[in-house]
């Protein structure tokens, strides 16, 4: 692994996968020029390309897991908003 190589990554799911593979990810804030929006992005140390290909190639079903996790989180937020709405009635 080329330790001196650094790649900027915006996908939090990819970053999490890379960290589980032993990469070091350093977060920082990125501000857009056109607005006051700020995003967290990461500089990941090392040659991430093989691991990135694994992730996007759905190795071990990781992309399926991420998709399911997003659906579960959406369900949680929907349930919380319904409970909040019902309490107000």
C-alpha cells in the first residue's frame, strides 16, 4: 500500500469501508464557493483503488448492506415523524 498517496473521498459509506480495510481517513470541512453549505470530506491515505473497486463491485454484499441500512434509517425517521405528528394532535 502506497502510504504517501492521498485520495479525497466524499462518500461516507466508502470511507467507512476503507477504514475497516485499515486505511487512515482524515476528515475536514469543504465549503462550496456558491453558498454557505459545508460538507465533511475525507483525505484517505494509501492506494485505495483496489478497495474502492471491491466496494463498488459489491464484494461480500457491502453495497446491498449499505442500501438496506439506508432503507432502515428512512423507516426510523418516518416512524419518528409519525409519532411526533400524532403527539401534536
